[in-house]
C-alpha cells in the first residue's frame, strides 16, 4: 500500500472540490525505484581519456497499481483524478511503502510527462465489471 496526498484540480469525482487536498492509500503492484544520471554526453579527449560533465542523479519511481474497479467513485476514478490533477508538473506527496495513517518515507514528487497509461484488464471474478491498472512514473522533486 502506498500513501498519496494531492490537490484536486481536474476530473473531480463526486464529493470532491477543486483546490482541496485529498489523501488516498492505493495498492501498487510495481514500485521500482529508478535513478537517472543527468550529464552531458561523454567524449574521448585527445589524450584518450573519457570526459563528460555530470550534473546530478534524478531519483524517481516507476509505478503500476493492482487492478482497480471501474465504479464511479472507486479507486480507478480516484487515480484518474490524481493523474489529471498533477499533470503539468504539479507537486504531490508520495509514500512508496507507507500509508496515510502510518507514514514511512514520504517524498514530494512530480508526474513524468507522457508516462501514464491506463491498462484495461479482465473483469473481477464473478462480475462483468472491467478492471483497470494505472502505470506511471514520478520523479522526486529536489
């Protein structure tokens, strides 16, 4: 379970208002930390050594939810509200291994542009309702 706190702005579900902060706990199937080196391209100098300019390591996470139900105010609707609300580099709080009630190591993150995918999966057993998984990447805000 992962804890998320964000400010709702778009695709509001019933009972939510714009510019209000909301908390949610969501089950994640995949939580993969990733580190990206920010540097200029290395090249070979005249003496044969390799040179490059290193700036920083950008830390983030690749995430994928467990299958979520498609009901109007369920977890999938909440995830769509989250993704659309934080589009455009809006900051939000993400705790990969903690919950809202029991935080572990919350960090401020931004959504990586064009990283979100909505994946339709098989219906939940015993229902005709389809399920969805949400896959996206976030980068830790410095």
